[in-house]
């Protein structure tokens, strides 16, 4: 009996243990599933992190590449051909495997390429433009012997980088063209300015000389280098400084004008000039300085002064002569009056004498020494 009870008790404990084992097994299985899920999620997170890290590394390489390109594009001492070749040699290093990439640029009829460049089926072409005009192309080819789908995806991801490089080359070409045009313009301007008969004088907003042509320097007895950097007021007297300051106030107001002005040469001699003055401003209208075209009118001014002196002298001479003529005229009038009076007396005397002659009954003739008849009475006339 007791044995049966122990067997029942043992069976019960065995059943309870089996239930407990089953429950624990189920719990362990669930925990294992959760652990597998966490491991899977962690693996996915690691894969995503690696992918993001790789993508970040790619972006960093791209940015570093574009930054280095932008930096050496600003080097004025390099030719545009050098810059294009340096650019395409640098671009492959934006990729993880630079040797798997070949690059070619065609620009203005010229061809630039990396040493390993060859055309392959996996490539991308972008246009180089300036002001909307296509002036060339940039071609990037994948040189891997067995290009995978990953290589194709990778090339597509780099389209924006290639477009940015094409844009940088276009900007560089445009800048160089602008610089060349500006240099040609400056060269032409300097050639014209330095051969003008008139002087050219630039000053900045603080009245310091920034440019004079040889004619301007020669006009004042200086060399060009001696005048550069000197203030405008150094070439005039105190009265000239006062006048100049008023003139500069008008330049700051944007007023252009022509006026005569006295300057002092290096030897202290005074010269007279005629100036065409113009304010110089930036695109926003801010005053940057002034430009003057200067003509030496000293000879003309001296002639004008001489003419003025001659005019004053002649006016005095005319006035004096007029007074003399007026006096002479008064004398002449008096003499004329005296002559008229004398002639009237003479006529009266002659008439009286004629009357006396005519009253004589005998014929009477008055002759001159030359036997010319001067007077005859009525009686003689009847004969």
C-alpha cells in the first residue's frame, strides 16, 4: 500500500516536472526567437551603419575632391589647360578604387584625359557649359574588368559629382575668358591712355593718386612712380586746396563738370589746366574716387593774359587818343569858326572895295604881279 502511494507521488512529481520543463522549454524557445530577432536587427543595423558610413566616406571624398578643385582653380599663375588636366587627374580619388576610373574632357577642340582612360560600356557623359552654351564634355568610364551591378549603381550615384566637376570647369573657363577680356581691355586702355596728349589722373575716395599716365606726370615734372600714392593736394597751393575740396564735394554728389584749375609743378612753376572731371562709383553707386582728363592750357592762358594786358593798354590808348582828338576837334572847330569869320570879313571888304571901284567913272583894272586881272570896275567892263 505504501509503495503504491510512493509511486503515485512520484508519478505526480514527474508529471509536474514535465509540465515545468515544457513551460521552461517554451520560454527558452520564445527567448531564443527574440534573441534571434535582436541579432537580426542588430545585424541589419550594423549593415545599415556600414552602408551609411561608406556613403559618408564617399561624400567626404567627393567634398574633399571638389574643395581641392575649387582651391587650385583660383591659382592665377596656372593656365586653363593645366587646371583641366589637374582636375581630371584628381577626380578618380573621389572613388574608393581610383584605378577603376578613366576620365576624358573635350574642351574648345582639345582633348584631356587620364593616363588609363579608355571607353567602356559603363560610362557617364556630362556637358561643360558657359552662359548656357555647350563648350565641351566630361566622360567618366568604369574600367573594372567585370563591371557588376554594384558598379553600375555606384556610377549613377556619382552623376551629381560629375555634374559638379563639369560646372567647376565651366566656371573656370568663364572666369579665364572674362579675365582675358579684361586684360585686353586694360591693355588697350593703357595703350590709349599712355599715348594721349591729355593727362589722365585717377584718385581714390581719400584723394590719393592711384594712376596717372606719362603725359600727366610729365606735365607736372614728375615720373609716374613719384606721383602714385601722393595726395591730390600736394600738387597745388593753399587757395587751390580750398577750390579743390569744393570740387571734390561735387564729385561725391555724382556731378561731372569741366573747369580750369591751377597746379604746381615739381619745380614750383605754376601751370594752368583745363579739367574734365568725373566721379567713379561702384555698382551700388558708392563713391570710389574721381577721374580727370587734364589739358595744359598754360600757353593759351598766358596768351589770354597778354591779350588782356594788350586790351587794357589799347583801351587806354584809345581813351587817351579820343581825348586828344576831342581837344584837336575843338581847336579845329574854333579855327573853322575863325576862318569863316575871316572869310565873311574878306567878302565884306571885297564887296566894299568893288563898290568903291564901281563908283569911279574912269575905267579901272587891278592886276596881280603875274598880270592876272584881280578886279575890274563897271566902267572898264563896259569897254
